[in-house]
C-alpha cells in the first residue's frame, strides 16, 4: 500500500492514478474546509499574467486535463478578458506578432464593445478554457479512495523521519518546512477570493481584467489575490477591497460580499510543479508546486510521478526534482 500525505489536487490526482493502476492507497489528510484547492475557482486559462503570455505548455496539457477530469466536474467556458491599459493591449499585439498564440483560439474585441462589461481598452476572448468544480472533484476522489483503499482524517507528523514504505508527500505549502524537503525552492503565496451576490449568471463565460469573475452554485466567485509577504491564512480587508474595486471597474457595480476565503498556495520560483524521488531517501516522493495553475498541471504532473514510482518512468525534465541540488 502506498501512503499519500495530503489531499489537495496533488494528492487526489496521485491517488486516482495509483488506483487506476491497480494499487491500494492510504491517504492521510485533515480534510479542512479552507485549503488552496477548495477555495480556488478551478479555472484553466490559455493566456495569463499582465504580459498576456500563453500558459506554460497549455496546448499539450489542456487535452490531458479535459480527458482526465470526470465529465461531471468539467465545464468548457470562454474567457473574456479586458485589457487594463494601452500598454497591456500593445503587449498582447507583441505576443501575437511573435506567434505566441498559434494554436490558441483567441480573438480581440474593441473598446467598450462587450455588453455589460467595462473595457475601455478592449480585450480578447478565448474558447480554450475550462472551469473545474474542485470541491466536488475532491469529494468524488475521496469516495474512490475509501472504496479502493483507506482515507484517514487526521494530521500527519510534518517533521517525521524518512518513511519505511513508499510515501508521496503532497502536503502543499507545508512542505517548505519539512526536514526532508526544505531544500526545494518553494515560494508559497497567499490567495484570497470572495463570494458575492449578483443577479447575473455568467453561465459558460468567465470575465476578467486580471481579477476573474465566475458563476458557480448560485453566486459569483471573484479572485484571486497573490502575495508572497503574508503567509497568514486569514482573510484581510485590504484584499477584499481590492477584489471589490476590480469587480466594480469591470462591471460598473459593487456587489454584496457573502463569503471571503484565504489559503496558501504551494508556488515555486520556477512557476512549475516539482515532482520526483528524494535523492537520499528512496521511499520518499514528492508532488507539489502547482501554484495558481494546479487545475491544469495536476493530472499530468501526478501521472509523471506515479509512472516513475510504478514503472521507473523518467519524469519530464522540466518538473523533475532530480535536476535540483540539495
């Protein structure tokens, strides 16, 4: 039996891949209501960041994710993103001129041409996007684990010695203080989201100006902030005001807040996952570093790890911790 410590996207996907391969798993997780996976909107976007760059390996990983997630939690959407400035629109043009968007379904729209959206600098629409219901995905995967293995609700010893049997560390940002893994270049970041009341149902559309708005479960979720200097997983007034300001600048309305969430993401300085085997403890494996793009990275990164554990598969060079140094 293989033990998995943690049950966010990394742990859940490792469990699913192991079970699919006929393995029994034992998951240990506190099953908390507020984690970076549970508060995330589960959005997969093809173009991201202030410089409007294609998401890393989006053309390869989007089809993998679409096939891997259960259809009940997957929703194809279009992203409608408004530029924040003339400079950002020019950056979009520069990326396009370099061929950065080849193979991505993206079209520009003109300033203030989108009904119900304030976009004085214009923006773009992309169909190559999705929203995944992550809480439901975790619930579904837990049931699978309970049927094919063991799910233990509890806390693991974050400072325990090397394991005697095969163990996958999928502990999220907590890994950066673990004695086995503190040498990895993890850069945790705090993200906050709010839930708001709105008469509008965006349906299969996500609107964004860097801050996104998505409809889910009869409300809208707005997010997300991203800071490295505050790792206290407590919601802050400053983040709520920033998200409300962005919502208002995009829609012209200021909604009533009905929920506010904060959690810490396991981000890395490379903005990519980190997976692999500990260089000195052969029973210890790690799957972490999904950051803000875990919905996209999860199925692929966990598969790379599981195939290495079971079959000796050589993990993709870009995410293999073997290329890092203690």
